[in-house]
């Protein structure tokens, strides 16, 4: 049981974090338990003692780390009117919930998300929290699996961010009424262009994965969010 849970968690996480290390250790310990099950040698006593103790410790660590990444809590606070300074641009501030998404699986595959994690992410609700100020904007995306957030100076210099094991250099700027986030991947050959625009239907978000290899076509995902 420890081995099965550990392998599943390691496959899902697989990002070199403390959570991923614990998951890998669960898998390793479970494999040892399997290897020595039924073998009458003194090591059995050590395994019998260590397995339940480590299982409890690992469960607590996994639970704590999962909670820190967002857990199953999806509530986020919307900004107050006093906090919002749109500066003549469309007011994107608020709490938004995704109601539809096209091409999600292809997008996740393009940004190097494995098949197990893709299945989980496609079932998870997605929220966006935006706080728009005169010269900066705070963008937060939250699912039941992870939370990604950053504050940017609009039109300012690039900001280094991390998503799982990937490093990006991000810039935010306006193109007419579109709030644009450009994420340049440092380690791999692709960038992500995210456009947010207010429409009559809600907040329309278009995310385009642009490969630097000219032989690979762009992958485009479109999402629609409603105010929550």
C-alpha cells in the first residue's frame, strides 16, 4: 500500500520538491517492504517497525505540503473597490471561476505535464484572482492541486518565476484592451503568451504555447471565466 501510494504521488508531483522527495521515499520504503515480505531474516523486524512509523510521518508531510499548494480549498478573496485603480484600462479585478476551456489537454502536454497529472488537472476547478492597480497587477491562478501567483509591474522589467521545475522570465504589458503576460521559458524551447480580455460573456483568457522550433506549430488554449 505504501509503495502504490508513493509511486502515484511521485508520478503526480515529480518536481524535485520536498513533497516529491517524500513521495519518492514512500515508494522506496514500500519497495523494501515488498522485497522482504515473507523472508525470515532479522531485517523484517526493522521493516515492520519502520513502515508504519514512516507511513504516518509521510502522510502528515504530504498532507501539509498539499495544503500549502492549495489543497481542496478553492475560496479566494476578491479585492475591495478601494484597492482597485484601473488607470483608464478595463477593470479585470475580481474573483473569477472557469466555466469552459478548449484544448486543455494539448496545452498541458505542450508545457510538459505528464498524462496522470493532466487527468487530475482537467477535473479540477480553476479560479483566477486579479488585483489591478495603477502601475501593477497581481495575478493568481488557483486549482485544487496548486496555486500560482505573482505581482507584476505593468510595462516593467522581466520577473523570474518558477512553475514546478521550470524557470520563466515574465513580463506584463497592455496591448490595447488586452492584458498580456509573456512567460519566456529559460530551460526549454518554448514561451507562453497569455492574453486576458473582458467580454460580454466574462473574462476571456487565451494561452498560446509558442515553440522556438519553427517546425512545431503553436498550441492555443482558450478559457472563459465568470465572476464568482
